[in-house]
């Protein structure tokens, strides 16, 4: 345990080509392999979540295609766009 938090260790099996590519990229970027793999996986998860939200929003828009301009939304919320900048 480090700093009161549990640390999970995950093993990943790589063939020689994958290992060479990943290690080469780590060397090129100056980052540890573990950091690169963790960032890549978290980015993939975020992309999938964003995609799913986008698909759901598109389906919702198909059901109710009404849209509003920025000016209409600002007026509804009582925001003076000229005062913003």
C-alpha cells in the first residue's frame, strides 16, 4: 500500500513487435511504458464514453429536432453577450 491507496498491477502480454514499438515510443517521448499504456487506455475509455454520449444526443435530437441559437439561450438565461467580451 502506498499513501493509503491500493495499487493494482496489470500484466500485459506483448509479442516482440509490440514490445519493440511500445518501448521505442516510450524512448521517443521520454515517458515510462506504464504511463503511456495507462494514458492510452484512459483516452480510449474517454473516447468511447464521448462517442456513446454523442450517439445518445443525436438520437434525442432526432426525436425532438428543435434547436436554439446562442443568442436565444443567452436571452433565456439573462446573459448579456455584449458584456462578455
